[in-house]
C-alpha cells in the first residue's frame, strides 16, 4: 500500500512539472533576435565644380542641433543647403539665394558609396519601377526653398506580401546603403557595420543656374555606429496594401 502511495505521489509531481513547463515553451516558441544599427554621420566637406574646373570660394559649414537632431548647414554666395544624413535617405533643404531660378538636374546627380561605386541619384516620389526612367529637373525659384531627400537608385529590397499569388509575390521598398538591421545577434551585425566607420560617401547635386551647370560634391563621413538587439515576436499575416513608395519618417 505504501509503495502505491509513493508511486502515485511521484506521478503527481511529474504531471505538475510538465503542466508548468508547457506554457513557458509555448510562450517562447517562435521568438527570434533582431539587431539594429544606428549611425553617427556628419557632413565633412563640400566642393564645387563648373565643367571640369573646381570653384574655389568662401564656404561655410555649420553644425546645429534642432529638436535633438544634428543637422549640417552649407552656404555659399548662391545656395544654402541643410543636410540630415541617414542610411536610408539623406534629407536636405535647399534655399536659392539668387535672383534667378535654379534647376536641380536629377539625371546628372550621383551617389558614390563607401566603396567608391557610383550610383544614379533618386529623390522623393520615385518608385522601383521608375528608377531608370528620365527624371525631369526640379526648379527652385528665386529666394525660394525646397525640401526633399535623395538615395541611390539601386538600393532596393524585396518585401514579401502576406498573400502570395503567381502574379504578385511581393513588392520592392527602399533599403539602406549601410547595414542597419538583420535577423541575428548584435555581434553579427557589428561585424557588418563597424567596417564602415571612418569611411566616406558622396552626394553630387547638379544645379543649373543661368544655363551654367555647377556640381556640389558633398562628402559625408561615418563617425560611429551603435548596435543593439531585441527579442521579436513573429508577425501576424496581414494585408495592408504595401503600395507606399517611402517617406521621410518625420518632418525635417
């Protein structure tokens, strides 16, 4: 009799432990680690060239802090440009100081990455399908201001849609020209991101003033990168359209 009681007791204990363990396993099942990289990027220099000749004149680069965000001002006799560089889009505000209209010739602009590879320069409103099309110039009238953002034309990644069919397997969205996120640990992302610290990239804005083209070669440098990680729950299937081409993600 006593032996039967002991057996029943241990059976109860084992059953209780299994019952306590199952909810824990269910709760943690399917979670994974996402690592994110945040970069400190600054405007290093601005050079001007007209045709094949460099233009040497008085310039001014100023660092300002607005609403906790670091921005960079460049100014010469013709233009005043404010930059906020980021790995997914480089936001800028350009002010025409002259008495004549200025054209931003998008098809002559360039993005030169940290490896020295040249890419076509795109701006807001351009989707994946239009990336290789002709993009008409934007006019900034006398004493007027334009806000926009630029990014390399071939920096896209495919995002799978919730509902798949043979006609539509997903859509393309703008990616980052620096590694910003992976499904993995912070250490794994750090090995990808840290080699870019100390490297530079360039944005070349091609402006036409009174029929004369002037290129503003803006050089940016990656000062530092901060990598973090967090546990992520699997996303639920949803069909939210996904037709948006991209946005600034906040006012400049």
